[in-house]
């Protein structure tokens, strides 16, 4: 399959908008599945993990490949829940296009906005599918308005629905001006095209006019034909829309009901005809691992090997499965390749193409394709695979900081090693999961993105990996910051094994605005100072950032500026400078009024309007500050900021105050001083 015929797409949406149900239909119509698996009865192909079937949600982004009209479609099914934001982020990094799925009732929901912003970051061309037209309260045209207002998109429908709710019977193709119905007897495989019903003609003409108007704004040729009153060929309209989609100037919209098997094949046609092939995506920026200079890399099968490991899944039998996107060159089975990030060589034992939980062996994987490498032992998410003589890194992925922790301990010493190995495996798979030994209590502490995230991980440890462990209550991951600027000088002199070790550093620390993270600057003259000394200073201060100032928590939003370095070529050693830098930071930062910082979360709670007063009250009682409120038919959404430590157990509170009809999502916003 050449690169022109490949589509690397993601399917993204708010939780419960029907992503996995739509993917199941895609796999059925493309012949990957012989029957349709449903999420509700735990048979969905893409949700193959036991917990995904138990909970009815997508946790890991499963990669699968299918074929439609002589095109290969690599699909990454991403999670919709905010706690699994890393899964979304790492998937988006390697996609060329995406399908946004919107619920015809819920419209543009909070998590859709979050995922949409993440996709904007990587400039990914998208098409939209308005799903669940058969549901009570479905309103296609309202969803279009929300796309404009909330996502700042220019939605261009290629199809419009006929009827809604129980009366939803089919869709109108605005390109061919035909009425499409999908046979219930063969699960929607047979499509019947007929004349548009009289009752729908005016509406169809109106939206056809809008479609041509939109296409004309991207094509002078269409504008001329339009003013001359000529017929405009469908392929010309599609071509103009494709160009606009790739340039992110419009959002083509499809419509249907995946559960009722309506509209999925037309969506597949849209994926092939409107989303880009790897050849049509911009060149990727790479960074020279030796000198830090950037260079653009074009997609090419004949270029130097460049591939990115965007996900790792540990299989009990096969070991680490490294999901990889090849940007340039060809990966071949049995060869040794260079892990540029780690500076080590590793051998490819097997190459696989994944079909959700099944796989097929490959002999090679070419530029533009997505597959799995078996045989790597040291690789981690975000590593670049390439050649030793071409050490260019694909950009490092940035993942959010874990904000919630729990203590975990094995019930017997026999389980100790098993638990550590399990944690090692989970950390390899998930960059937002960390674990460490608490120096004060001697306990193992694991950290993640939210209560659900940790709950899933603990369930995997105890059920899937069968480790008998005791788990503590969730704890907030605090941080430390400073209130004011402080400067000072630190001297270090120690004789070890008869050799004198000296170092001297002048340092200024100052607070940074929220969300800045830590920053280390060296404004001192570094002429005649060896590189290993500079590296030792960096290591000392970075280590001190981790260790905290007064309370033992990691630092955040602090700038450390090394203003002078006292170096003596006879007695100064890297060890001395690492120790001196750490001591300088500890002492000077403790004079800058250290304060404890707590994570503040952005909370979006949705409930029927009659309960919204109770929802606001429950948030303000937890120290929440309401930022905005939005009303929709049937439900209102409140956006607020609240300290994480007050939000534990909020699910139960919200359910009881809204008679089970309220939902909320929560994501990390920033650290603020704890009162």
C-alpha cells in the first residue's frame, strides 16, 4: 500500500458520545469483524481490556487497521475521559487526521473542547460525525451552532438528517441530492438511494445552497460556475472542501446513528476523500541530539529512518509492545536500530500490524505507517528510533503532572518484588503514572491524574496482575513555591580520601507566575569552566527542585538563576558542585518565604436546570469559585475552579443532590497557595 492510500486517523470525543460504537461499525463494514460487538454487552473489539468491558469506557487507545475502497485506514481509538488525557495526547501526536464524534443530544461537551484544543496544538485536520440522531432530544442544527460558538469552527454539512429521535429514518446527500436509507436486515450494509421526500425538499435546497456557498469561498472556479448558473460537479465541491479541510478552514460534517447502523459508510467515504495521507502532512520538526539544532524532516520512504514510539503496552507473553509511527525510511524485521533518545541499539524481533486485540506479522513497516515493534527492552513512550549517523529526535512529548497519590503496600514480603515489577510495567506504559518510596513513612506511593485513573491502575495491579496489596486513601500531591526573591552565595569545601573538593556558587531564586513550572538559568560567565561542572550544577539544582524546601514536596513555579561560579581547576570537582548547588538552593529558597501549594482543578458539572442551584451550592461549599454557567435545553453546565483536596468523593455528593442525573469532569488547572 503506497503512502497516498494510507489514512492515519484518530476517533475522539467526549465520554459516551459513541466513539467505540462507531469504530465497531467501521470494522464491520470494512470486513475486519464478521459481526458487530456492542459496548453495552462488553463485546466491543476496541475495548478489549477486561476493565474496559467491565466499566463500558475506553481506557487505552487501541490501534487497528482496516481497508476501505483501496485505502488503508489506521485507526487509533482514544479515550474520552479526562483522567486518560495522556492516552489522547500521545495518540494525537502521530495522527494525520481525526474524526470528532458529537452526540446529537449533548452537542459540544466539556471533554470534546479539551480534546479539540489538544488537536489544535498539533494542527490536525478534522471531520465531524453527529451521532445518536435517534436519541430523545437530538438536534443536528443546534450541534452545528455549538461547533461555531464553542470550538470556533466553520461547520459544513455534507449530509443532513431526515427526522430525528424515533422519526429518524435516513440522511440526505447534499452532493448528489439523494435520500439515503440503510437496510435494517443486513445491519445497514445495503444503502438505498432515492428521491428526496417532498417534505424535505426546501430544507435540502437551503443546505445545498450553503454547501456550494462554502465551497465557492475556497475555489474561484466554483464561484465562476455558480454566477454563470452552471451545474457544479460533486468532485469539484469535494476537492475544494478537501483543500479547506487540510488547511483547517472548514469542518465537514456527517450525520447518522451508529447504533442504528445509519451513516457510517458515508463517514468512511469522508475519511478517504477528505482527510490527508501522510504525504500531505507538513514536514515534522526534528532536533539534533548532539547540538540541539532543529531541522525539518519530510515524509519519505527513501529518507533516513525516523520513527516515534507513541505508546507501550506490556503483553505477558510477548513483553513490551512498542506502538510506532514511521515518519521516514523503512523499519525491517530482524535488524538492529538505534534508539536516539536512549543512545542505545536494540533489535526488532517482530513487526506487527494490530487489529485491536489480534495481530498479523509484517516483514517491514514503511514511512507513513503505524505498527508494533516486539523485542525492545529499554524503550519508553516518546523515544525516537533511527540511525546512529543521523541522530535527530522527534519532539519530546509533554505530559501533565500527576496530582493525586495513594500509598500501596504488599500484604506479604513475597509479593514485594512482584509489586515493584508491576509498577515498573505500568510506569513504562503510562507516562502520567509515577511511583516512589516515601522517605518518612517507608511506604510506596503511586501518583496519577485523578481518582478514576488511580482506581483503574490499582484494579490492574490487584486483579489483572494478581498482586495482593493494601491501598491507602487518596492523597493530594502538594508542591512548594516561594513568595519573594532571595539571593546568596554558598561555599563548599570537603576533604574526601585525602583530596580536597571545593566549589562556590552565587544563586538568586524568584517566584514565577502560576503554570510556569521550574526554570534554571545560568547567567554567570561559563568561560573556562568544563561542561561536566556545568552539568553538575544543573543536576544539583534539579535534584533540589525535586526534594523541596521546607515541607518535602517537589517545587513548582520557581526560577533559579546561577549568577556566579567559583571554580578552581586544582580542587573543584563535579561532586563538589552538585552538593554546593543543592545546598545553595536549599538555604536561599528557605529565606524566600516558602509556601505550600495545592492543585486547583477546573471542574465542569452538568445537571438538569432544576438542580443547578444545588450543584453550585455543593461546589462553593468545597471552596469552589464559579467561573461561568451555560444553559441548554434540558441541562445546565457550571464551570468552576476548586481545590482538589475538597473534591474527593464529589461523585457521590453530585449524584445524591441531582437524583443521579448530574455528571462532572475535572482536570488540573494550576497550583495555588494553600490557605
